């Protein structure tokens, strides 16, 4: 009896899910809707070490999903990278830092110059301040590398959502 009920429930859930309209965003790989919508994206140079890391991460992700066919876009990114000390001992030594990386990005249609997307992305990471200055600098650099990857993921995901939605809205 329990097995029949479980089977009926599973079948009902499968039927309900199939009608909800959910579909994988990157379905079809380079020939899919997202790859066709993104076409090709040129990432403008970004200032500083954080900019170099974010630009490389963006280029890696976009090369993996964009088809090179379809519309061309230009991506402009401005970064704000800050380190703030907030754990303080009695001797005024900082014991904890927060590294925050924020990005304002704008996606332009390369052919017309029209602004397609203007958004922000950001993340932060906590860093333990060690007694060794080298260890602290290494932890700050590692945090920056992780944050660059996170920011790039956020930007590419938002661009893919926007562009795939705009292609399905237009007849």
C-alpha cells in the first residue's frame, strides 16, 4: 500500500514539474539559446591586479559558453576592492580583516552602442591576520583570487539571464 502511494506521488510530482516551464539555462552548449544570445563578448581591460584576475575569469567563462555567432557585445567593468580590519585586540593589533570586492558592470551592444545591462556584483571574504606578515599577504591574495572567480560567475550568470530572456521576449 505504501509503495503504491509513493509511486503515485512520484508520478504526480513528475507531471507537475514537467509543466512548470523550468529548463536548463545552458542547454544545447555552444548551439543553445544562451550561447546564441551572448554571441561574442569583448571584455574591456580592467585596472589593477583585481581587474586582471576578474577579466581573466570572465574571458575563461565567456569563451566556454559563447558561440561567436550572433550579436557582439562590449563589457565594461569597474571594481572597488577594499580591505577593512575589524578584529582588534587590547594592544590595538588587528586580528581579522574583511576583503570586499564590488563590481559595476555595463554591457553594450557593440554594433549600436546601446546599453543592454547595467548592474552590480559583489562578494566578501574574511581573513585571519597572522603574526607573519607574509602569511597575511598570502591570505589576502588568496581571498582576492576567490572573490574574482565569484564576481565573474555572478556577472556571466546575470548576462546570460538577461540576454536569454530578451531573446525569448522578442517575437
